[in-house]
C-alpha cells in the first residue's frame, strides 16, 4: 500500500530526508556549533557589517526554505491522518457523512460543528451516567467484599470461644 521511494517526486523524497535529518540532535548540535563559531569569529572580523550579514543571510535562507519543508511535511501528515480517519469511519459505527468533510466550505464545516456541539451535552450526560453506574457498582462490590472479610474472622472467633 505504501508508495515506493522511486514513485515519489524528487521534492517529496528530499523533503522527507531533510525533515528526518533536521529533527535529529546531531543537526541541532551542528547548528549550535555554527553559531558559536560565528560568534567567536566576531573579534577577528571586528564585529563588522559583513560579519553580521553572514549570519543574517544564512538564517534567513534556512528559515525561508524550512517554511516550505514544514508545509510539505504537514500536508503529507494531514492527508495520511485524514485517510486513516476516513477508513475508521467507513468501517466503524460512526456516521459515514463525515468522510471527506475537510473539502467542505467553512460555512458547511461550521454547520456540522454546531450540530455536533448540540449533541455534545447528550453524549456527555450519557457518558457521565455510564461512569456513575460503574462507580456505584465498584463501591457496592467493595462494600460486599469488606463485609465478607469482616464477617469471616468474627465468625471464627465466636466458634473458638464456644468450643473452649
């Protein structure tokens, strides 16, 4: 089901590899090292305009490129999550009308959200009732167990006194 790396575009393969590498501690350490070397070279270049321009230009270029990389990564992740959710809705007991709602207009999405919010109090009350019933059953079972434990030693002590 997964696409082979040969079927993916050059940009997608590059974006995936750069995203994977940029999230590693070694990449962060290299970035810190670059900043430290730049800062340490300040006295050598007299803290001049060119010295400052080097770091400013470098960070601007990296930031500019990372924006597109991050957006590509989020688009792929969002699409993958959406496909998984759609499949869960399709095979589960959820309403199939929710499949593909990410393609609706903002007004249509707001209408669906309002409808879900109207149903929310009922769902919360039902969940609370189930939790309360479970809690009451647990308390009842604990009381019965405690009374059985309390009754057992007392019964044994009474029998021991009668035989003596």
